[in-house]
């Protein structure tokens, strides 16, 4: 069989409705909440200030709009695929149906960087935020259990990060309905906190901080001016990562043909509006030159005199945000592995469904071990860029896949159609590859090393055990 043999759409749909399938219980509202849960997290609370201070100034608003357009191109392509092939696995499954097994494996392997490494990244942030909240109550945790050995202020192992990964895994194993309800509550809390900051912060805006709104370029590319807006868009892209995780739950949606586009595009639209308003208020309260700090929100809170309790509320909102991001990332990764194992590319244990909970519980447990190990011993700055490059790569492939599928299978029902094909997919590829090019040489080296390791596994194990190759 060819390395680029594709999987039949009919076979995929039949597999999704089998007796051992996942449980269809998610509504459109739950899917929107999943998307928001994945998007609003570490990005909005950390990257906005740094990008404004070093690249765009108050014009960071334009950067959020540009980044949103880049994500929207990919989101429209994801929406078409998720209604046409409402199967768990997201970009992996779409690639298998359009570009063949080898490309599907490469994408599945790249998605580990987005979901599993992303979850580890957020777990480290969660631990730091939780530690900060405890400190505000006078409780100081031993450094040995709140930092990795390789952090700037080293510890022994980040056991707080391990603990939250264990808790989230337990919720995911218990069931998709329970996980979605937990996520809904967390999303309501963190969105309420962001809206509260926007509403209260509006009254502390100093109009002088908006002058100039677009600081003039200093003579270097990316140092303010319009090139700075572009550079900032690449930097804050991490803040948008996660909307595609909605597509991993397509096999658990009640009515995927109607609900998936609502979940993907709806969550992206809501978060874009919140990001724009948040960045406007942040740069209005604090001069952009003072925002090049790890916690710009705390700087803004310090400017809001007479409201000391706001700081605690913001930390709580940040903690809620990070919790829901972890839940959606670990959910997405387990569903990708579930699909890959169903195809024989991974061991069967990754597709074993719990008889009562109807969740891929063994996959969740394996992920728990590896993600918690990464969170315990790896500092956050080594993980973030890898998450971005894996995501951008997946986005690009999905955009290409839409063009291929329109040519190969124009007859397939498409409850949602990506507009202006091939223009929209091509724009998606161009934007995402441009953002990938802006990542550093070290990130590219790590990404290529990861891909080489994946190819070794594919040729040593996956190709020999592939259901499609054996059938051929």
C-alpha cells in the first residue's frame, strides 16, 4: 500500500457510529464553551502587555485583529471538515481522508506539541498562579515542590503542576458530559472576571496613554509602526491557540453538522471581541512603555487606586482560565490518540473505551503520566514556542486539505462550506507559514527533531500495524 493511501470517508463515518464509539452529548453551547475554555488562558494575561511594550503600543488592538483573521481562515476550513467528517481526531482525521496515512501521522504527531505540550505549559502557569494566591494569604509553599530543577529559581519538581494534571485527568475520565459541565462553570467565571476588568478599568483610562495610538517605527522591523503591528500579531498568536480543539470533540457533538461551525467560529469571535476590549483598557490604564513585565495585569491593577481586592479577583480569573485550557487540551489530545489507535497507528490501549463512562480512559492515564512529568521538570519558556509551531503546522495542512477535498470529492455533502475556495485556504496557509517563519531557530530545530522521532516510530511500528495497510 502507498504511504499516501487515504481512508474512505464512508469507513470513517461508519466507525464513528459503531458500538464502541464515544458518547454524543455536547450541545452547540457546550462546544462554544469548550472553545472559549481553550482560548482564554495564559495568552491574554501575559502576552498582551509584552507585545504592546516591545512592538505595537496601543495599536496592539490591530495585532489582535490580524491574528484573528489568520485564525479565522483556518477556522472556516476546520468548520467544513468537522461537518463533513464529524469524527474525533481533528486535523489528523482530515489529513487521513485527503492526503494519506503518512501526512496524517505527521499531523497527529505535531498535534502532540499543541495539546500535550500545551497542557504541560499551562500546568506550569497554573502552579505559579496558585502559589501566588496562597502567598496572598500568607501561605508559602516550599520552593522544592513549586518549580522544576531547570527554572531560574530551581526546585526539585513542580508537584503543584502534577497535582492539577491528575485532577483534570480524573474529571475527563469520569465522562464528557461531566467534563463539559465543569468547563462551563469555569468559563463563566473567567469570562465574568475579564468583562469585570474591562467594565471597571474603563473608568481608569487615561486618554494620554493612547497618544500616539500607533507609535512611529524606530528604524527596525518590528519596532513599532505597522511592522510592529505585524510582529506583535505573531507574538500574540499563542493567545488564540485552542479553538481548533473544538473539532476534536466532533464525535461527541449531538448534531455536529449544525453545532460544529457554531462552536469553532462562535468561540473565536467571542474571544476576539474580549481580546480587543481587554487590550484597549489595559493600554489605556497603563502607558504601553510600562507593560514589558511578566504580569501586566497586576501593573494595571496597581493603577486602579482604591480597589485592592481587584488583584485577587484577577488572579482567580487567571487560575480559572488556565484550568479550563488544561481540560480542553488534555481532552483534545486523548481524542487524537483515540483516532490514531483506531487506525492501528498507535497501540490499542489508546482507543479502549471505559464500559461505564464511555471515555478513552487508558489514553487519559498515559497522557497524565507524560504531561505531568513534563510539567514537573520543564520550565515554561522551553514549552511555549513548541506549542505554537505544532499548531501553526496543523492549521496549514487543514487549509491545504480543503482544496484537495473539493477537487477529489466534490460530491460529498457539506453542511458548512468554506467561502471563496481556494482563496481563503491559500490565505490561511500563507498567514500561518509566515507566523511559523517568525519563530526562532531553536524552536525550529526542536520541531524538526520531534518530527524525525515521529517518522522513526511510524516506520518501525505504525506502518506495520496500520489497519489500512493490512487491509490493502
